[in-house]
């Protein structure tokens, strides 16, 4: 009986204890001031969380975890305790918010937190209850209420507060979404003081520039900035301390009228702003085959993100034209101030006087409200006939054989040496095995051909992009399911992706389609509702939007791939065409070679071909020499000089290599220091250039082997082995030859210096030698690194290499700034 009573008592106590465990919000609802940080608590009674809980996200409400505290109480012998998790609640808009019901894991198991509702109220500052918008305010204002599409206009943002509140603006950082504008970085905040009646106010001012690409009325979003205001003082005398409260201050959200441009004239490419166009031709007098550079430069202020190039130029067909390379360089820290440069290289093929017609650039000037045309002056280029080739200089190498000379006859055939054995011949195959082996390659070829044709049919299927868009739409809707309908900022990027993929699925050709372009009413309604949230003021997505979008997607299945497309001729002909082309005209295979590209003036393609050859075999001196020629034709003389230096180090005895290296070094204005003496060679350099450093190394090894053999023979003679005086003289002659070879090898290798090291590189672009491999750390020490510097590589890190110089100095440079001589 006593045991039963004890069991019932324990069960009753457990039930009471279980009923006392709960989790709830404190306060359990009510109101929250808009824009003012307010503490709210998540209270755990007689239990605690395993980790700080993460409440559900609610659009318009920010909950930031601050910390926790514990309270304990004893009442008539009973003990209770509570754990309070405090959150800083910030209501960002004048709207009612509901934190939905959710479940948390506690030390007593999972418990449910009931939902709680908060209504918006006006935020006040301090004990006197002053309205927040009178104590602190922010303004976002364009400098012009009406602008042209593409016009650069100023945009100002200011925030100010009453000085009595000792405002703390933090680091001056504020949040703002610029869409649909394109803006520059905001300027650094500028502090200011002003008087509003009898009140002194202090604040920060920011400035930037922006453009609106499309015409229409643009509603800007409000900027938000956190400000700390002093609401009182605690303590006395020396121990006084100000108490601050944090507020989120929204700015005004002005609207801008963007006017469309007038009907454009011909050749207008979309440039809006004020510009200046200059033309320069260097040289104006040249010879046949000499490059002439025609440079166009456009500078000014305008919608540079939309400007990609300059108008085409007209030249005579007597020039080979290397297509211009466009280089756009924005001003430091500016998006709408830039310089656009295009260099066209003209190679004349005939003598004469050629006019270079004016170039016209049409743009819209927003200050004048009219289209303007910039015209460059006409230029003239005089091309002289090529000079008569001079006789070969003294000392030039003679031809290997005089014309018409006959080669000596080959010796008559005689029996060769026996073939070493043993050997075993393979037995003949049976007819069935032989037929199978013959047919197996044919079957494999047809099967592989069918697979390639199917892959090509899949790639060229006109409905492939619609199938891919259908698959991406499934993923888009999967992402939308996890975002609340009230979270506009989280929905916007997903809705942008949904519209892009929906336009692809419906094969809409417009750049910015409207809902009316979709034939299906359900899809059109979804599109218009998405537009309302993306571009309308205060838009909101219906709660059932995602479900309706999923049903609409299911009702429009992805187009299936038709296997009949595999048998289209276009999917089988590439192989036949390649076979017939190789069989009927093998010369075409050589047309894509770098040599052919160089011959027809396509120096960029030639450069790529020879660069690939160098990457495959860095010791291919012919590829190095030809790459230097292609780079020189493109006007890239510093890199050409470095590649020519590598070719010279690898094959110094070649006269064409020496010619190109000398020309490229003179034009680039630098010579690698270890090779400078080879420009005007003395006896030592003349000897050294008879072989490369690698060959001299092998000569030294051969000299050592010859010396060892000679010494071994003399040692054998010293021990009284057979051999006469002739053998002794031959041994001494071999030893002397070994010493001479070793001396020549050492001298030749020494003449090349560090250039003979396998890890040697030449710096072809002037820059900085850095102490650490990064460009982000501005506090690191740097040293100027001139072009032509030669060093060895001892470390690599991502795209950086560390150079080691002969004086012990080391430092890091980018990999693309150097040319390896060997590796």
C-alpha cells in the first residue's frame, strides 16, 4: 500500500512539472514602434534551449539575438526557473506582423511556441515622447526630377538629427537598393551643421551619379540607416554615462521621370553624354610592309556601360588590316567617365598616297537635348616602294652547295649484319576469328558515328533551350516555395529568374516581354502579378502564386526530343565532310596552321597557334621565334622581345633568331642583363653563342667522360699493361682535348649567366616587386621592377611566382608578367 502511494505521488508531481514547462513570447503581443529597436524575450519556463533559438523569418521584421539571462524563484518550498532569450526587434515598415507558431528543442523535449501579433505604432525618442521623424530625418533626392534615358545625373542622400541627442551615425553605412538605376559608388560621408529655428542639427551628406536606361516613371526605393540617439544619462559626476537607443531611419523615396530619346539618326549606337573623339596616325610616311597604327580615342562623361566600340573605319584594299583591339579604361573610382581606345594596324602592300576618311561618331547630348556628331579630320598616308635588297654582308654564311652541283653517289648494296635472335612468328587466325576482327572496327566506327550524330542532334535541337528552361523553372519554383510571400527582397531575384526562364519556355523574342505576349491566360496572370511585385510600389505576391505557377508548369510539359532528328543529314555529314576534305584536299588541313594564318595577316590566330606549341614544348625554339614574330606584328614589342630572348638562349647559333632578337630588343627598349654583351659580341660571346647553355652542359659532361677515359688509359699504362708510345700520345691528346672542351663549355655556360638556369624568366612588363603575393594589401613593401629584369623562380602560389635575384633579393610578381626561358 505504501509503495502504491509513493508511485501515485511521483506520477502527480511529474504531471505538475510537465504542465509547468512552456515557451512563450514576452510581451505576448501588442505594438512595436516603427523604426525603433525594441527588446522582446522568448521565455523558457522550467526548461532551456539546447542553443539560441532561430525564430521564423517575417517580412518587414528583423529579430537579432542579443543574449540570455536566467531567473530563479522559491515559493513555499517549490523552485521555479526561467531562461530568457532576448532579441532586438526592429519593425521596418508601417505594417502588422505575425510571428508564426513554431517548435523548439528544449532540455525537456520539443515544445511549441504560439504565434504572436504586433501592430505598428509611431516611434518616439526619450522620455519626452518626441516623434522620431522630428528628431531625425533622411532625404534621398535626385538633382533633376526629369532626365533623359541614359543621361548621367546627380543623386544626393542626407541624414540629420537634433544635436541635443548626440547622434551616432556609426560608420556612415546605409542600405539602399538602386534598381533599376545604374549608380557609381557613394562618396565618403561629409559632416555638416545647420540650424532649424532655435534647434541645432548635425548630419552626414553623400553624393553619387546614376543613369536610368529605360524611359518611364522610376520610383526609387528608400534608403535605411541605423542611428543611435542619446535618451538620457546614468550615474553621477565622473561616472556619468550616456544611454543610447537605436533607430532605423528611412529616407524619402522620390520618383524620377525618364524621358525617351528622340527618333535617332542613322549610325546612332546608343551613346548619351558629352564626348570628345581624336584620331592619330603613326607614322604618316612608311614603306611597303611597314606597320602603320591608326588610333581612335573617345573620352568624356556618359552611359559608358552601354558603349562597347567605335564606328568602323574605311581603308584601301591595298592594306592588310589587323582588326582593332578595343580597350576601355574607366577613370579612377568613376563609372561614367572613361576612355575608349581602338588601335588598327595597317600593313601596306603597294606604294602610293592613301587617304584615311573621317570617322563620325553620333551621340545624344542631354544638355542640348539633341543628337550631335563628332568628326575626325581626314588623314593621308604616304607609302614608299621597298628598297632594293643589298648584297650579303661580309661574314654571312655561304650556301651549303653551289647550284647545279651533284651529290656524291651512294655506296652499292652489301649484306648487313645478322639479326639477333631468337624470334617467334604468330600462327594464322581461323577465318571466323579473322572476319570478326576485321568487322569489329567497322561496327565500333558505326556505333561511335551514331553516338556523335545523336549528340549533335541534341545540341542542335531547336527545342533544347525550351527543355532546359522547363527544368530551370522547376528549380525556380522550388526556391520560391521556401520564401514567404511577404518577403519582397527575397522573392525578387527568384522572380527575375522565373520570368527569364518562362520567356525562354514560351519562345518570346522580346527583350522585355509583357504579360500580353504570353498566349496562356494562367501564365499571363502569373507574369503580371510578378511584374507588380518587381516594379510596382509596395507590390506583394499572392499567397497562392507559387502553387498556381507549379500547376501551370505541369500543364505545359517540356518539349520532347524526337529521335527522327538523329537521321537528319546535317547530323551525319560532319564526319563525311571531314573524311572527304582530308581525302580530296589535304592542303586544307594545313590552312589552319599558324604559318598559314601568319601568311594571310591573321596574326592573332598565328600567335595563338604558336603559343600552344610553346605550351606543349617550351624548348621548341622555332615556336618561340615565330611567336615573337607574331607578337611584333601585333605591336606587342615588349613581350616579343622576351620571347625572342628565349629563342636566342635556346638556339643562339641561328642567324634569323639573332636578327629578330636584336630588332625586338631595340624596339622594346630593353635587353636582359645577362644577354646584353651578346648584342655586340666579343670573343667570349662569339664562342658562347655557338651552342645553347644546355648544349654546353652536355659538352662539359662529355669532356669529363673523355678526361676520365684518358686518365684511365694512362693509369693502365702506368701499371705496365700492354701499349706502346702511340697509345700514350693518344691518351695525352685526349686529355688535352678534354681540358679544352671543358674550358670552352665553362666559358660558354658562364657567358649566359642566369639565363642558362632551367628556372630563369625574363620580366617583359614593368611593374612592382611585392613582398607578399597579393594586390589587396596596401601596407606591404614594394619595389619597382623594370622590364628586362632576369631572375629565377623558386616558389609558386596560385597566379603568382616568386623571383630570386643573384643579389639575394626575392619578391612576388604575377605569372603573366614574365616569360620563362626554358620551362
